[in-house]
């Protein structure tokens, strides 16, 4: 089974959202083409889904500003603007994304005490989401990952896919992803490659 995992293609990470990724919305038409013509058996999406008091929000740390670093669950944590609050428009998928095609949606980041960049588990690795179990039950053997943001949720999801789904071929679709920080993106792509994740483009996939 071949699965496509779309990471956090939500209003909050697109221009006009609360934590916009530069040109984040540019990946939506690419994602729709991959959904339609990428040859996938399964389409899975993650959704950043925070309570209003989430500990990754600078607003929860007196005196802190967005993009400062603090400590959360014992680890350094970048503090973000309030974003992707449960039930808010910021948390909704981009309106042009073909959500009708989704077979499974994995929400994450619901525990206020820890962030969850990865769609597979919290940053402290104490709690897993249901995603790895779902993909195992579906006997997924190939997993292509793309979305927002390359240097955060896409990277951590891809690394966890490698670790938690042994034997599954994991690929990053680079042009169907966008990042927050250009240097962070370069480093994230090297780290993914070093961990056995193939870097591919949507053109290669759509041409097959
Ligand atoms: C993300 C920062 C905070 C992401 C989510 O989707 O990459 N980044 N929450
Ligand atoms: Zn978040």
C-alpha cells in the first residue's frame, strides 16, 4: 500500500494565518495533483489542533514574545504565536485542499504541556498518536510526506516514520513542502537524507 501523508495544510500556516509559512499556500495545488494523480492507495492528513492554553504559545509565558525560546516538558521550545486553536478558522484545512479525498486525519498537539511537531508522537516521545498504528494496520509499505513546515512538522514526522515504521520506504516530496526558515530547511533536508529518507519531487511522482 502506498500512502500520501499531508502535514498541516491549514490556514494557520498559510499567508493570512497566525503562523504563516512563506508561500505555504503554494503547496495546496501540488497536494491536490498528488491526491488525484499520484497513484496513492491512501491519503492521510495531519492537523495541528491546540487548546487555547497550549504551552507552545508565547501568550502562555509571561514576558515572552513569539519566536523566543523557553522550556516545555523539560526541552527547549520555540514559542509560537497562538495558532491552530481547536475549532478556529486558523485550524481548518486550506479551503482549496481536496479534503474529500482524505481517508484518515490525525490531529495532534492537544496536550497543553508538550508540543507535537510530529504527526506520530509528542516531542517528548511520551505519548504516541494513532497514526503509526493506523498505517501498520493498513499495511502501508511506501509513505510519501509533504506539507508545512519542512523544518518542523514535516521533518519530525518523516524522522518518526523511519523510526516507528521499520521497513517502510519514506520519501519527502520537496516541492510540495515549504519551511519557516531557509537555513532550517536546508538543514532539515540533510538530516532527513542522512536518516534514509529519499528526497523526490512531485514531477517525478506525477510522471510515473
Ligand atoms: C508547526 C510550529 C508549531 C508545523 C506546528 O506545522 O510545522 N510548526 N506548530
Ligand atoms: Zn503548533
